[in-house]
C-alpha cells in the first residue's frame, strides 16, 4: 500500500497496525469499567492516531468503515455513556478493525 507521500508500506505492517487497533479499542472497556479518569485522554490520543493514519494512508482513510471507527470514538468522547453502550460500541469497532484487516491485508481474521 502506498502512503500519501508515495512510500510503499508492506501489507504486513498495515495488518499489524490494524490488529493493534483491536487492542486499543478493547482497552477502552476496562478503563471505563474501572472509572479511571484518564479515559477521555486515552480516547483523544487514539483519535489523534486514527486521524494521522487517515492522512497517511488515504486508501484506508477514505473507507467508510474507517470513518465509522472515528465516529464511534467521537461519540464515546463526547458522551458519558453507560458501560453496556461502551461495550457494544467497542465490540462494533473491533469488528470493523477485523473487517478492515480482511479487506486491505488479505489475511484471515
């Protein structure tokens, strides 16, 4: 896959990144459940990372599923949701990450 600067990034690196996003989204749930006050900071940092990746890898960044990830995260940042809502949205985001891996990395997920 080619970056917006014209550099070729191996599919394995993209696969590793998208797999790492699964873990990042999953971390939201135990942080919420524990009442940790740094949750918003964690989610904002993840949002910055996602926006940076969108700018770097235009092919994935323009995918509607990727926009859905950003939208889920934005909603969780802006709203103090109950744990069941956070759980539902986190698992939806994880599912989307896996679909993106399948679509762009041609790996079994």
